[in-house]
């Protein structure tokens, strides 16, 4: 068996192969990261191969290339933050990284990351692209507000629910500000129109790809979960079976605080930073919707506020509860059933009246 470590870069890769005795069999720099280049490297090795690559910026391309080559029995995706021998090395080069990966693979010491299927990766790309456009739209809207605030004494806007709705956009186009604010405002409005059209197209594509997905359909029964948020959660979780318990999913989503315990003292800090930020964003967004659309989550939110929790902290608690329920729903393949929240007596934990059959999430 050959153990191959590949240090993947944008324009080239360094590959190192070691045998079962730990001796290097071959080492090469593969320019262009072409399929023929990798095929030539592996064809020169005798016997089957196991390969390890790091979960870097474009690992999916390399994984698809290697998956189609003969002689490769297994491809391992290394977790970059947990591969400490590389992250903490004082002398770090591409060649040394590839050698270290190969030796760690030989000793079965690689911290493995989850490898989603090609279909799941494509779904994630579409959903993350939509979230990117939404964030860009928010930044542009904030810049429009900044321009209007700078001329607040000259601009009087009519009262309206949505400044960037149909009526609001007509008002913004009719405004006449002093230069250069007038030109900047018109530029922002043009880009906002383009973004709105692009978002409509992305939502059409998301609808086509996710309406038949069983996990997405299940999650849409959860309060606060529309099609987009349900699709994001389903795609980022991918297979709920890889999380043996709900706390594992909570940690993956970064909805639990960091904990430091020493000498009998326990300190809980900020939320975990090393997490799936897309999944955390989706659960937090769903939590705000659940508070407004569900009596159970509204009661739980108010209960946390009465306990002295801030609004953001209370929402994180709601998001954590949503993630727990989502895990249960996906594991048992059952839709959400409405619940009722009863205010607890002073000094006691909240009492939950379940209106669905026992055991239902």
C-alpha cells in the first residue's frame, strides 16, 4: 500500500508517496493540477494507494480528479485546523507539508473532515451564492441609508414599511440630491435592481433543485423555516447520521459556547468560532421567524428575556432549540408538531405542554 500526501495549491501541487515502511517512494511537483499530471504520478507507483488532501479552498476539484483515477482505493479529506503537526510547524514548506500528510495517513492519524457528495456540493454552491448576493444587497442598502442620512435636513421621505419595495424604489428614483450624492444614489439603485433580478433567478433555481428533497420538505414544517433556510440546513447537514447526538450537531453549527475549565473553575466564553457558519446563520435567521410565528418559541423567547438574557442571547437559545428539534426530525423522519409553552412557577424550569403524541420532536 502506498500512502500519498498532496499539498494542493492554485497553480501546482506537491505530491509525496511513502510505503508501508515509511520510506519515500516518489515525490513530484504537478504543474497546472491537470488530470493527466496526477494520472502520470499515480501510474508510476506500484500497488494500490491511499491519498490525503487538505480541506482547502477548492478541494472539490482535486477530489473529483482523483476519484476518477485507477489505483486509488481511498481519498481522505484532512481537517486543516486539526492537523496540528502542519499548522504548528516552525519550518513549513510545500514539500514538508506533503510529507507530513503522507506519514500521518500511514499512521492513521489524520483528523478527517466530512466529504459531501458531488450533488450536495453543487447544492451548497447555489445556496451559498444566493447568501452572498443577499449580503451584498444589504451592504448596498446600508450605503443608501448613509447617503440619505447625510442630507436628512434636505430630504423628507414619506412613511412606508419598506424603503426598498416597489413604492420605496419609486420614491428613491425621484429624489434629487446634491452632487456627488445624486450620482452615487443612482448607481446604488441600478446595482440593487440587478441584484434583485439575480436573486429571483437564484430562487427559481433553488426551487427546482430542492422541492423534491425529503430533508428540505421535513424542515419546512419547522417554524421560521422557509424553502431557502430549510434547503441551507438540509444541504449543510447533508447526512444527519454523521451526528450521533444533538449536541454534536450544535457544536458543528457553533451554537454552543467555548468552555475553559481548570482547577475547579469553569468559564464559558463566546460561541465556538470553528464551526459551519452557514448552518449557524440559517438557524439564527429561522429563530427570529420562529419567535414571530410560533406560540411555543415566542413563549420560550419571552421566558429567556424575563430571566435577564439579552435579545441576541435569547435568539441563540431559540436557534439551539431549533437545531435540537431539527436533528430529531431528520433522525426519525417526522415533521414538526406544534407545541404550547406554559409559564413556569418562580424558581422552577419552564414546563412544556406537548400537544403532539409522546416522542414527537
